[in-house]
């Protein structure tokens, strides 16, 4: 089927309207009309080829909420009219130990990205959610819980699950002391989710500018990471720190903040960080870890958790043709706290 979207044709040009083909639905596929799509910092990295493996033309977008408009002959989970969502993956091998555990993000063969992946049957390059339609196998579509605001919920599909998953991996609950580095899209979800799990939450931001916001999001405190005195005082006071910083940075100032057996988990920068000293790691039995999105089962659990606790991202709705300006603002950390594209604006664009 023909559809429309926004794509960039190289790393140094803006995104523009783009017409392309979506595959005809296979027997286990659903066809979605996309209603809303969140704007993740990964979309910006992808468009600018920051990771070095973008294939152009590239259509970003992996925080996708829509409505089912067609189903394949063997689809059982969804019917036409259902509200569904798709995050960062659209397929995996489904048979390795990780897939069988519901950890498709860790598929031994590699999961198929919603954009920038290769279709497992045709080899076609996948194109993301800055578009009118998406065709996806039903196992990779999530059910939107009744009552969850569809526009606001879109960022849960990446920012939500990427921060929910490490909170669960490290068993965060009442009494846990959680730090969140970087108050952006991922960071503000980490705060809301950790607060929802009963943790004591501190935001670590470069300045005090977001102190009021941090409190409004439910955090107990904001620690200014450039304030050496305050950082010294906070030594050994965290069980888990979630690091969402999107660029190369220095982990050394953060390591002493962890208590014995504490973990700093990187969910932001994919690539090099400044050389970490092993001194605080070895002497304090501290850890550095990483974590990618989350599995389909856990993504559904996260959506249901958010619906039950009424946890929703703070969003600024934009039109599709405002995306290039939104990217510029995101680069300057000028977004409180996630842009969401109203896809109804695509036709006009
Ligand atoms: P974002 O909304 O732009 O937020 C990033 C935050 O990091 C900013 O608000 C800012 O917070 C801080 N920051 C920005 N530039 C910085 C710098 N130069 N030095 C130190 N701190 C800086 O980005 P996002 O959408 O949350 O994404 C964050 C990162 O996560 C991206 O790199 C993205 O690719 C990655 N990501 C990873 C996964 C995964 O599976 N692991 C999934 C999604 C996204 P303050 O102003 O408070 O300091
Ligand atoms: Zn993302």
C-alpha cells in the first residue's frame, strides 16, 4: 500500500514529506493507521547518522499509537478498530532462549527495529512511525489499556519501557534510592515510574533550572551535577542510578554516589564514554551496566502499570511539519518533556 510520511534523505538535510510503500499484510499482520508518534532523541541520532549506520532515506519514529484498520487472515489478538501501539521493534526470531523468555529486545539473532532494521522475510529496510500507516505482525503490537490518553501515552512505547525495564531488573520498590541523570524524555519517565514504584527519587541535572519541574514530577530532590560540594555530600547514597545522557560524557563524578553493590545503568549514550576509573568500582563494589528497551510482555506490563497508576508523560503536541524545529529544540534540551506528533497534521504537511 502507498503511504506518506516524513523522511530525511541524508544526515545534513531536514526531514521532508515522503511517499513510500508499506508491505501488503501477511496472514499474521495488522495494518495500523497511526494517530500519534512521540519524538525520541534516538530519532534525532538516527536522522543525523550519529551512530554511523543509518541508511537513507530514513523515516524515524518508534513511539507509535494508532488504530487497527485491517487484519491478516490468521490474526487473533486484534480486530479492526482496536487501539494499539508499537515501540522500537517489529520482529525477532521468536525461537531463541531470549525470545522464548519474552526478552525479544535481546534476541540472539537481533531484533528487527521499527526503523533501520531489515524485514526478516523480504529484507526490505524498515521505516518508522513518522508516517500515516504501519504494517506489523500482531505479536509486536501492544494493547492500549482503556482510559489511557492515546496522545499522551505514545512516549511510553520507548521512553517508558526503556526506564521501566531497568527499574524492574534492579528490583526497585519502596525504600529504593534511585537517581536519574538527565531530565529529558527518558529521565522524566524514569522519575514518574520510580515514584510510582515507591522509590525515593533524585534528579541529577546539569543546573538547578529544572528543580521545580523535578518536584512536580514527583522527585524528592534535584542534585546539580556540576556542584562538586553537593555531589560530595551525596556520596554512597544511591542504590540505582539511571543515566539518560545522550552524548559522550564522564561517568567518574557519578560512581561515588552509589552505595555498596549499587549500579549505574546506562540507557542513553550508545558509544564511547570518557574513560571510567576502576577505583570507586573495585573499592566500593559498585557496578556499571547497560539496558536496552524491554520485551513485549514487559512493555504491556508497563502500559497496564501506567494505566492503573495514571502515569503519563508530560507532552507538547506538535504538527508533523514542526519536526525539524522540534529536533533543534531537543538538541538544546529545550523540551518539557516529550514532543508528540499529531499524525492528523500529516495530510496538511
Ligand atoms: P532528551 O529528551 O534529549 O533528554 C536528554 C537529557 O540529557 C537532557 O534533557 C539533559 O538533561 C541531558 N543532557 C543533554 N545533553 C547533555 C550533555 N551534553 N551533557 C550532559 N547531559 C546532557 O533525550 P531522550 O529522548 O531522553 O534520550 C536520551 C538518550 O537515550 C538518547 O541518547 C537516546 O538515543 C537514548 N535511548 C536509549 C534507549 C535504549 O534502549 N537504551 C531507548 C531510547 C533512547 P538535563 O538538562 O537535566 O541535564
Ligand atoms: Zn526511543
